[in-house]
C-alpha cells in the first residue's frame, strides 16, 4: 500500500547496457527516457538512481539536457 509523502526510488543497475546495446533502437531508448521524465514530473515523491560504469558516463550525458 502506498503511503502519502513517502519517497520512492527506481534503481537501474548496469544502465549502460541501455546505452550500449542495440544502437539501431536509439529512438526507442529516447522514448523510454522521455517516459521516465514524464513519470518524475507527475510524481514528486519518485526518484531515480542510475548505476553506470564510469567508462560509459559520457554516453549518459547526452540525456543530461532532458533531465
């Protein structure tokens, strides 16, 4: 049961795999990021944690402007 005011976290482990696998599906990847942003805007108690290997951090930065 969801309690009002409690923070919730979605944790994405090895998130670099979304960035490095299946390059031909880039548009779907971007749509996923947009859906995630919409969820964060709709629910202020929702937070996201991305676990990503440092060598792939630059690839994640291309989405920085969206957040």
